[in-house]
C-alpha cells in the first residue's frame, strides 16, 4: 500500500509539469493512475514473495542444523564399577616414612636398531617398619628386668608412587618404535617397574633407611609411658 501511494504521488507531480492539452492531459491522468495501481500491486506481490522466500530459507537452514546435530551427536555413558580385589588384616608398625623424587633411566643403543632411551621422574613414598605378624610369641619372655620382646628385622611395609608427578622423556629411533610394537614392549612400563628397586637403592645409598638398632631404640622410647602405667619395663630387642 505504501508503494502505491508513493508511485501515485510521483505520477501526479509528473502530470503537473507536462505541457499537453487539457483533453490529452485527462487521458494521461487516467493512464498514470492505472499504471501506478498496477506497479504498486506488482511491488507488493514481489515484496510478499521475498518475505516468504526468506522465511523458507530460515526454515531450511534451521532444519539442516538440527539434522546435522542429530547425526553427529554422540551418547556418552560413564560407569563406575567398584570391586573388592583383596581384603586382608595387616599388623604393621610403621616407624619411618620416606618420600623422595626418583629418576629412572633406560639406555639401549643398537648398531642395527639405533637408540632406545627413556627417563622417568616421579615422587615415591616408602613406609618402613615392623611387621608385627612376624613376632614369635614363644620368644617373648618375662624376667626380673621386665618383659622382653624380640623383634623381626624391620623392612619395607608399603610403597606408593604419586601418579600425578610422573614425567616421561623417551627417545627412540624409527626401527625401535617398530620393534617395540612387534615385540609388545612398553618402555614406559619398563621404567615404572624399576622405580621401587631404584627408590630402595637410593634410600640405602643415602643412609635414609634406619637400622634395626635405631628402630628398637625408637620403639623403646615410645613404649616407655606404657611400661610406667603397667609398672613393668617393656624392652624390644
């Protein structure tokens, strides 16, 4: 409707500026109004068709996006399975906790396959103490000096690795990569398997593992208040 009014005004303005005769001017006036009406109707239809086309395109695009999301969507299922692998009663008397950063290395150089090297750095914790289940009750004796309890040799009670601290550095030739795949070898697993023995060696080399005499002295001092309560000395040996 807006287009029709604009065109009619343009045509009327055009008619006022014409220098034709009165009779011809009346005829041209009628033709101009007819032309304006037809042009206005055509523009309205064109505008309506344009709006419909835009709506159709939006609908098609929306449908295509929805179809793509449905086709590419993945269903993710997370399950947590808890199982008791082993349950056992432990009688551990932990006297020392040793924590250190350990570096483990593997270096294999073959003239045929080339280099196969790896380094693993991680934080480990070792618990050292007495396994009370190994105490022999038959050896415990009561004397005039008190109760004497012979102890087994202290040892490693538990060993753990902080998995978040592990850092791997590996360097292998292309032939060694193929050889590891064919022979089902895992250089990272080989490094992890060496951590416990490497940690134990490190603690021993740096005199971090207490001797049995030091452990016994520590236990005697711990149990001194208990001995005072029962009125009888307790001595570990």
